[in-house]
């Protein structure tokens, strides 16, 4: 929920005090946010919003990634771009039920072939809205006490970022990652 506010939003302190009241015995500090990181490092300010928090008492850090804002066309398009594979495979399975028994290697090959075809037609995807967060995590000293979380599109992005950076993740209702991850892994491996 906190990812819907920017790190410098004056209302964020009030939101955090409601989520973490003094009676909970936890003090939460805002460490960073997507807009702050973009301004500091010359990154894409249009990336998926995220907020980094630290719990003083435990030292734990949490990055919350904002989910889909249905009023934001860019979010809807990002949902479609990131999760094309599960939707297409689901539609294919209606006509070809054997899709459900494909091995993960077969799915990976199908994804690679599909993206090779798109590349040959100059219809490649990217840049991705999660790239700024991957760069941020690759620049921090340690992700040991870090957890990434998000809901919906934010949960899916949290899963992809965690897989690409070796971070811990807690995703809530993310779209289908299994069929989509290989395209993100292949693209980031080439960087």
C-alpha cells in the first residue's frame, strides 16, 4: 500500500503511522523511492513506482512495488507486455489441451522462439518498468535483510526483480510468472 505514495510525499508519514502505530513497537523509516532514485541517478522517472522502508528495531528493509493503477494506461500496457505468455498459453490450451503437459523446457523454447520471431520483425519488447529497481538493487551493498513485495503487477515485478537480483520476495496475487520469466531473464543476461 505504501508504494502508492512517493518518498517525499508529506502524507506518507501519516500513512505509515496508521500502518505501524506506536503500540506495534515498530518504527519505520523511508529510505528511498523510485522518484528519488531516478532523480539522484538519472534513471527513468516513468518506471514502476516503489518505496524502500527500513524497520529500525530489526534492521529489515522492505521495498514495496506499486500494483496496477487501472486509470493509468501505461500500467495496463505494462501488464499486457509482461504477462503475454500466460495469456497466450492459456488461449492455446483451449484448442490444444496438451499445452498443459508441456515441460518447462518446452515452454522456455516456445518463449525463446516467439521472442526471436518478434526480434526478427523488429517488434522486440523493452525497456521494462522494473529495470530501475534492478539497477538500484545491484548498486546496494547487501540485499541480505531486504524483502521485495507487491500486489498484482507490483507482485509480478517484485518476483522478476527478486529472481534477477537474488533478493527475497513476498508477492501477492502476481500474474503468471512461470511462462513469462524466461524473456526477462534472457534480456537481463545480455546486459
